[in-house]
């Protein structure tokens, strides 16, 4: 029932964001009680009956075929990421999602090799719930130098990037345009929730953030989705100052995001990043090994 509710909420939310003029419908000045398209208008655009679409949106049906879902996605003007999210929600609503508890997440040896190879480039590996599964010294220095560098190696104490962005003052100050970063985190979590509807720990994370952050709760209700990709942020690092940093998120076969942070060669941001990574490497090598 929860999966059907999520499917219905997504459809209703995306319909509310469409105006009649966006899809070429004439309104002739009629007054609307709710924002966006009416259900019958969306159903007509998708080529399905209004009662059938209403049952989908009300969580009373989950038997939409891939072809019908594609037609609805086209009517809603969904992008590729939103379309994929719609199909994943429908799969879960049909009871085809996995029902066993997800296995603990581990970093594959090939990803470990990537972190070692990109030693001077900040890299962070995030799990499906945005847990930090691994980072290299440069990644730790850029994103969370105030935390224990070995924390990702202890499953019960791993930092969570979503919690850091919304609940940690250091991370909040790190982004000049914090709302843009925070919205991207919410959108990525929303995409993960559709792919892993059976993950109780992911549901618990969303619940905790909704209770502890009014901003998260408001943006979560907006139903936006995002799956990796590139984003450029102005980062205000306490050690080296302001940098313009590109975050590139690469999705692995294990459904983990490898986030690589780069700067434009020859720029002041690149010089600042070089100083930061050099400082991180020097500090790491100067710290005595733990027993």
C-alpha cells in the first residue's frame, strides 16, 4: 500500500506543476480550484480513461503497463530521470520490488583502486542512502575535514552526506548556495527511494531528516528527482577560501555514487584545491599510525 501511495503522490505532484498553457490547452478564463491540470485533462493527454488515471493517482490501482506509463510520462512532460523514477515506483506498487532486507554496502576493489589512483583529486563514495562508504585524503579534506578520516571504515559510524548537508553547520557553511546543494541531495534521495522502496533504513533516514529539518520536509514533498550527473558549486573552505568546484557523480553497478570534485586548470580555484590536497597529504603522512 505504501508503494501505491508513493506512486499516486508523485503523479499528483507532477500534474500540479503543469499549467494548461504548458500543454496547449485553452482555458477560456475558467477559474480553477486547484493548481495545474485536472485529472481528466491529464488522462486525455495520455490517452487513458479519466477513471483509470484517477485510480492510479489515488493509490487504488497499480497495473499500468510500461506503455501506459510512458504515455503518462509524456503527458506530464517528465524528463528521462523522472520517467525512470515513475517506472520504478510502478514496479514497487505491483509488488515486484525486492522484499528482503538490503545487504550491507561494501566498496568494490575496483572503486578502491580508483580512489588510490586519483589521490590528488577529491573523491567520495556514497551508498544508496548517501552514507559515506569511502573517501581518499583529498575527499575527506574537502568535504568533511572536521570529521574522523577513518569513520567510513566503521559501518556503524559512517558519516551520512544528507545528514551533513542538512544538520551539520560546517557542511552548511561550505556551500555559498546551500539551498542548491540541499535540493540536489533531496532529489537524489527521492530517486533512491523509488529504486529501493523496501529499504527500511532509507525510510528511517527520510523520516529523521523530515523531523529535524523543515527545509528537508518541504523539499521532499516537492517530489523532485535527480540521478547523479554534474553540478558546479562555489565552496567556501575554511582552510583555503572560496573555490568553484565541479562535482561529477558516477553511478557504479552496485548503485553507489562516486563523487569526483574538480576545478578548472589554471584557475585560482585550482591553485586553492592543489594547496588543500597537498596540505591533506602532508598532514596524513605526519600523523603517527594507530595501534
